[in-house]
C-alpha cells in the first residue's frame, strides 16, 4: 500500500501536465516577441493560469527559459523522425531547416537570459548541439543515400550555415529573408541531373573530402 501511495504521489496529475505545457507554449510566444525582459505575468495570462501555478512549475525565470529551450530542441528532434516517414528526402531536410528558423527566433528572444541560465556550464549547449546534429545528420544521410544531395557536407556544416543566416538578419522581417535563403541553400545542395541521366555536383577542393556515412569507422559520432 505504501509503495502504491508513493507512486501515486510521484506521478504528475493530468491537469498539472497540461498546465505545464500551456505555460511552455505561452512562454515561447511571449519571449519570442518580448525578449528576456518579457514579464512572467504576461506568460501566465497567455497560458490561462495563475502566477502561483507558473512559479510552482518554474521557480525562477531562468528555469522557465531553459525548459522552453529544451522543449524546442526535443520537438525538432521528433520532427526530424516524423519527416523521415512522410516527406521526400530533400523536402524533409528543407522543412526541418525552415522549422529551425522559428526555433532561432525563440532563442534570440531568450538569448540574454539563457546566457545567465547556462553560465559556468556547457550542459545545455551540449544537449542542444548533440540533439540537433543527430537530427539533421539523419536527414542528410537519407538524402545522400537517395542520390538527391551532395555527400561532402556534414551536419555541423548545415547547422553553422543556418545559424549564420539567422544572425546576419537581425532586423524587422529577417525571418522571411532567412526562409528564402534556406530554400536557396537546400537547392544548392541538390545534385543536378545532366542530359545523359547522370548527376553532378559543384566541384570541391581536395581539402573537402566526401562525407562518409554516419556510423562508419571514420565518420562515426
């Protein structure tokens, strides 16, 4: 009986889980629009919960920022798996990268507070880098195996390019511009079919070897 009671106490109630998810979704919207100084009261109002409920789930502003960030990274990982089953390889890669633009918008709004949340620790950065690298790596491998994109680009290359595009456009309307650039970038990765039916890709130097499949002796991560 005692074990059953303890298990019941440890398991979150369904309404508590729903409240937490509502707070995270509201925080994503509020922080993206208002940045790190956006009020927690505004988050609570948008979520339809009391400020006390918010603080029970997230006792500090930093804990809420970090939870939103982790949730976004997790959802991007799940999206990559979903897209592998319902979209063509190139379209899956394109749609995943476009979803990342929204993630970067959220992250930009929280950047100052995130810096405080992870100060002195690289765990959060390591978590996001590992999860996102694996997600885009799986999409790249699928597109390369299908013969649709060039093989000499790594997941790290893709993520660095995406971050560079997003942070070079820190002006009103930047997301629309970056989404257009994402399309240009993905189109540039595609192998071009020639008249004779073979495929070609843009030439690269000897210092840019073709990317080996993930999990091989030289390409495992």
